[in-house]
């Protein structure tokens, strides 16, 4: 899956993957597990193979879901990953997940030894920005306009995400989400 996905970005010879794969560590985590906590710096990036991860940031008096990630997304706290400075963001598993973990040190080592992989890193960075922008724009559409589109973009999320998280994502209350879903169910 990872090789096929990467080859869509840049057609690399298989030998280039041999420099990357030994540095990857497959991790499986349960729903609710915190991957990067508040006040920590993120030292790994994660290539999400299965499931959903959320980024939670301060909003009013709590931590609210602000970004969603799905299979083939690269997940890390962009405010602390490169700088090493702790941030107020939290990364948490919305569902059971499987991902490949790649440390910042491994990334630097691979890119330092194999400069032609820098082009791949650039393309991955552009895709991260593009996907984050799409999800952010969806959150601004609001629940009524953005809910169905969100569920199409994130197949399987409907049964995994909590109403409170949906409310936070669209900046609404949990009760508003519950009423919306109730009305949506009755309309079908």
C-alpha cells in the first residue's frame, strides 16, 4: 500500500524503498490512545495505513478536534515536529489504527544519504498541505453543508467518530450534532 501510494507521487525505483523500509516501524493502537500529548514535541511522523487519527487543539476551555486524518495521510504535529519545541496540540486515535512510524532522525539520515529522495519528501509535504487545506475548508462549511462531504472523504468515519468530536470539528455543541443526525435519519 505504501509503495503504491508513494509511486503515485513519484515513480521511484524499488531500490529506493530499501533505504526507507528498514527505518519504518509498524504500530497498531487502540481507539482513544494518545499518540502525542499536550506539552510534548512530536519526534515521529506516521503514515496512516488504517483507521482515523485526530488532532486536538485548545478551543475555549477544552481541547477540540481540529483536524482529521485517514489512511494514506501523513500525521504529525506540525507545530513541534521540525522545531522540537513542545506544543499545545494532541494527537489521538479516533478508531483503532495501524501506521508506519518514521522518526525525524531517520528522515534526516535517509535524506542526507540519498538526496534524490528529497524530491519525494517535497511532494509528500505538498500533499500534506493540500489534504489539510481540504479538511480545514470542510470544517468551515458547517455541519449541514459539510457533514455528508466529510463522510464521503472519510469512509467508515461515521461509526467511529463521537458526536462531541463532530461538534468540535464544526464548532457546534454535541446536542446540535445529535439533533442533526436524528433529523437526517428521519428524513431518509
